C-alpha cells in the first residue's frame, strides 16, 4: 500500500513538473505598425506625437536604435514572417508563397496557440495569382485564428473597402461586410480580437502576430478625433488640406500607442507579464508626412532605401527578463525575428528553417549575445517605379552595390558620397569591410521591378552570407 502511495505521489510530482515546465514557455506578442519610422515615437526623440505606452515599454525594457526593415510593406512582411532575405523567396508585391514556412508554422508545431490580426494583403490579389481567393490562407500560414483586412478582397470592387471606418474583414473564415461593421473602427475590432484571444488562451502558451493597419494612409480621424462625423466608408479619405492630413496622422500614431497599451494591460490582467515577450516594430517609413525629430524636420521616404524608408523602431519588454531602460546600438535585421522567436520558445532549428537571421534573445535578457556587424538588403519591390538596389550597412556607414558610401548619422539624406573624398581613411576602411559582404551576395537587381515585371529571379539556395570579417 505504501509503495502504491509513493508511486502515486511520484506521478503527481512528475505531472506538476511537466505542467510547470510547459508554463515556462513564454508567450510571444509581435506588434508591427504599418508605415511609420523610428522618428515618430517619443522614446526615439519625436516631438509631434504622444506615445506614452510604447515609451513605457522602452523605459522598462530594451530599445533598439538600429532596427532595419525593407522600404515597403510586402518585402518586410515576407522577410519577418519567413526569416529569409528577399532574394530567396520574394516574387510579387502583396504575396506570400503558401509553400513558405512562417513563424506561425514554427510556433504552432511547437504547441503554441497562434493568432494573426491586422493587415494580410498576402494572397496575391494584385497579380491574380493562383489561390488569391482562398480565404483559408492565413490558417495555411500557421495561424489557428485570424482577424484580417484584405485577404480575398481589396480596397475596391465587390465586398471591398478601406480598413478603418466600417471595414470589410475576414475573421476566422467568416466574412464581415461593410454593413456588418457599420460605424465600427477597424483597429478597435482587431485589437479586441487580439485581447479576446489572449484571454481565451491564458492557460497555455500563445503566439500573437499583430501587423496593425495603423498608421497607413488614408490619413483619417480616429475614435478620439472623429467627433459626430459619419463613421462610414466615406470617412476613409485623406483630407486635401495639408494641416488636417498631418493632424490625422498624429492622431493615428497616438491611437496606435493607445492600442499597444490596451494589449499590454490585457496581458497584465491575466497575470502573464512575467511570461510574455512583447515586441513592437514597424514595416517601413511613411510616404509623405514631415515630422519634427530632435529639432529637425524629417520627411518619410516609403519605398526608398534611405533611413526614412528603412529605419524602424524596435522595443521589447519581458517583465523580469529585459533589463530596464537599456538603449541598445546592436544591429537588428528583419530576418532576425524568426530566429529570436524560435530561441525564446526553445525550438531547435530544423532543416527547413531559415539560415539568414541572428537571434537577439540574449540582448533581451541583458546578455551580450552575438550582435551583427552589418545588415544586408536585396531590394526589388515589384511595385511602382522604384528601382531595385542592393546595399549593406553598419551603425554608421552604408555601401551600395554601385559603390556609393554614406556616413548616415551625419548625412541622413545621403547627399555626400564619401568615395568622392580621396583622403577619408575611415570611409575607405568601412568600404573595404562592407564590400566583403556584398561580394558574398547574389547578383544585385538589374531592372526596375514594377508590378508587371516579367523577370523575377530567385536565389533560393544561395549559401549563407556569413560574417566575412570574422
């Protein structure tokens, strides 16, 4: 009888141990804003915006001063979701190849409950690609639940519409029409969905990817500024007046911050702050808004390779793990998120996992880690008339495949090619170091890759671009 009791006790202890071990797997929430650079957040020196919640994440966690995305949305989204450089798998604007493994698959296979909310725009609608009307694509990308704009419908046409006031959305496979969401604000619907998902799965590990629709154009009033005006699709128009346009953009950034605070508060209310990594970033800069930053006027440069198109915020908070108020100058590339998320969840890389990223989990835990010496871009937008380029940079210098070299902190608009200064020894040293990276890269884009480009070259199996200066 005693032996049986001991056996039962041992089994109970084992079960409790297993349960506690499972609970130690951290929840992960990745929030990605749409079209807003580093210079629009108070913690980075913004003067036109009020972002107390994002600033609080930075002051209690880690603020990365050198996080870099692609210049427009789809290349950034494909890159962050798959952990691969664009030369491996990006072929069309508005398209994620359904054969690609995403961090949704990664986390779901590891036993996490997964959700995505916000902007999808990855079915291939713009080019009528096969499966573009498949409403199950978010689930096929590894997400158990979803609340998304622009899955099988665009901004116009049947069942189409904008993302803000009275938006058409696809929620867990059910299409919610403009009429269904009449008078409602899209970002509120999506953030409520995220909070409901967190509440529902508070007893098990969860992964939330929240690519918000804020603060992309059209620049329109938020619930805090619209007043008594109609809240129909007609409200989704950017005003022609320059001052009203800027006022709406400011309100949208401020509301974005409010929603970040809402999600943090939800995590706190379920008692999971100490077991949840919260990261906030953005996909690229804005197109045309001028903002005051550290006494300077900075105009967005979406689509372009300068800092105003590629330099984005990254703040991360993990209560009890992240050191408080650290401002890190380590380089972060969008390929790094996949690897970092895998490390945080203690997932060993498999043969089908990407090789391009570098984990910054150690930095989130106050350790040195293995910081990058450079960040690399292969940019072929397949949208508009933007010319494809290839470049590499460190914290100070940026080198293009065409040979131009810029000291970005002192020349943010890239007006002074340092290779034209023959006696600049520091510039020559930087060029020599960065050129070694470009020498390991595949051929640079050679044509303007617009929407109807016929040449869409991939280098899927190109070897890893290792650090040539090791």
